[in-house]
C-alpha cells in the first residue's frame, strides 16, 4: 500500500493546498495531511484549529486523514512507515527552499525518504496563506481563496484582535 504525507503549516488551508491534496489522493492509496510547526513562522491559528479546518475541508476524500504533532517530520514518518513526502511547487521562488528541505530530509533520514513535488494549478499559483490572511485582516472577502467556513474563521480571528 502506498502512503504519503503532505506536511505544511496550513495557516489556514487554501484552495491551493486542497488542489494538491485532491491530486495526491488519486496517486497514493493513503494521504496523511500533517499540520506541523514551522519554527520560522508565527501562526495565526493554533495547531488544533488548523487541524479542525483541514478535517472539514478533506472530509469528502476517504483515503485522506489529518494529523498534527510537534517534532521532526522524519521522526513521525519513521514511526508510521511512511517514506514519501508530497509538497506543492507554485513558482521558481519556492524551489530553493523546497530543494533544501527535501535534500536535508533525505540526508537526515539516511536516504529512506523521498519528496515528490506537484506543480500547483495555474489557478492557484499566486495563492498563499499569508496573502489570504493579509486580505482577511482588512475585511476583504477571501471566499475565492479558501472554503467559506475558513473565511468565517478568519473573520472571527480578526474581530477578536
Ligand atoms: O507550509 P510550510 O510552512 O512551508 O511547511 C513547512 C513544514 C511545516 C513542512 C516544515 O517546517 C516542517 O517539516 N516542520 C516540522 C519540523 C521539521 O521536520 N523540520 C525539519 C525540516 S525544515
């Protein structure tokens, strides 16, 4: 059985992420979406909030599950018999960062882990969670970028601030 993990911050999940999830769900028997901490970022939503939004967003896919954990991605993968990481590539600007992570994960895992890149659909090439948060912060409608329930969560978040 082929299993892959799609890790990310997902702060919050966007239609760009959901496009990668949909396509990887048709390539692998099982896809685990891993909501993780990126120590270089200060998230708007807690890990648990992000996990709940993702669960709602992927409920139509029977072979996709969502997990969250604090720690190294490769440690989780070793403990759960997963050897493939899926990541989306939007533009050449993503490439250097993604190459570095993919190569370091491969090195630290002693060549047991591979990363597969899916190029993001042109429709979502410009999209990022940061851009969505920036528009939502100023009250702009973001329902072209994220599911309605995520747009509502963003509205709530920025009302509280
Ligand atoms: O969506 P992002 O922020 O680009 O995702 C980055 C993420 C969360 C996949 C990466 O930071 C990660 O794997 N974090 C878990 C900790 C880890 O394994 N770090 C080593 C690789 S950077």
